[in-house]
């Protein structure tokens, strides 16, 4: 009686051998699958070969199923990975913050150095053209600016004298001198609608041969001196331009006229521009100040 491994004699040559080879190949396939296939957990999750998962009791005596052990192992691995990633991100954030602070400090130092380099002495006497505006010569009263300029000179002079006195006390070892300058500039194409006369910009400047203070504090002192003690409107900061230093603008009353005033301060100089608000508003004067400083102050 022929079994599954019996070779029949009534078949052609080669057919029996084929059956034997087929049976052997099946056995080999089963062996390979048994050897190289990783056992799975009860829920189909692959586990490491050589580790046998069995139910075991916990500390309280309760039985922990084998599949729960796999889930706990995966959760532990994920938690460790999350902690590692968080640590790396925290370190990167600290390094980025340190780099940002360092760059900011370098930028501030460079800006301060640029201010000290670019803010040179004032041009004395005042140039004939500043920021494209021609200088007017002759009596200021004929331009309708007499009373305004007179009061502006008084307030500017009082602040300037105080700054020079403080600088002399701070530099007792050597004398401190100062030069004063001024100029009245016309604005071609601009007419004051109140007086129906050509618009103008008054410039006053002081140049000392010693440091008169921190520019930020000096310009605040100058603006408050021009505003007067009874003023209810304080100055505000505006761009100082490429000549450096600090700049402020404000609106004040001079000779019963509302006037736009903008000024700047550097280590050794202060300067002020003024014009009636009816002819030049503060925003226009702030922009004009940056342009005029290219000609009013050396680099």
C-alpha cells in the first residue's frame, strides 16, 4: 500500500522524483518560517526573539496579562524618547537665546561707536544751503519771525549755558569752550496761510569742545527748556538720522504762536529747528531735520 512517500513504479521516469522534491521543498519552507519568523504578542505585536511573554503578578498580587506587558514596554520607550527630544529642544532654545543676546549687545555697541564717529562738529557759520533750503540773510523781523525767534533764542541760550556750566564742572582740569551758530532758512513753494508770507525754518546750534552729557538726557533737557515750565505737552523721540545722537520733537507756544520744534543732541553738540505749525507740521519738520543735518553738521 503506497504511503505519501512511496514512489510508484508505473509512472514515467522523473515524475516520482518531482513528487519527492516537492514534498522536501514544503518541509524546507516550513522550517524556514519556523526559524526566521519572530513570534508575536497576543495582540499581534512583534516581540524580541528569546523573550517569552507570560502573565505575571504585580506588587498587589493582581495578574498582569502578557499583552499589557508589551504595551507598558512600548509606552516606556516612547516616554524616554520624548524626554530626550525635550532635553535637546531645551538646550537648543538656551543656545539660541544666548546667541540672540550676544548679537544684540554687539549691535548696540556698534551703534554707539557709529554715533560717536559720525556726529562731528557743527558747520560754523551756518551753510548757505541746508537740506536743499536756501539761507535768508538780513533782518529776521522782515520775515515775520522776529518775536518767535527772539523767544526761541532766549530758551535755547538758557539750556545751552546750563549744559556748558555742567561740562566745566565735570572737566575741571581743562577749560571748556563753546561756539554758537544760527541761520534762517526759507522753504521755497511753502507759504504760511496765516501770515500769507513765505514759510521759514529757524536753526540754532551749539558746539562745545568737551562732552556735554549723554545725548538722550541732553535732548530731553533741551526740549523741556524750550517748552517751558508750564507746558502740558512733552517731547517725543524721532529718528536722528545718519549723523547719530538722539532726537526729539514737540509743539510749543512762542510769542503767542504755535510752533513745531525738533532738535538733536550728540556728545558735543545740540541743534534745534523751529517753524510755525501753520506752515510746517511736526512730521514734516522731523523729516527735514534729517536732511538738513547733512549740511549743518560734519561727519
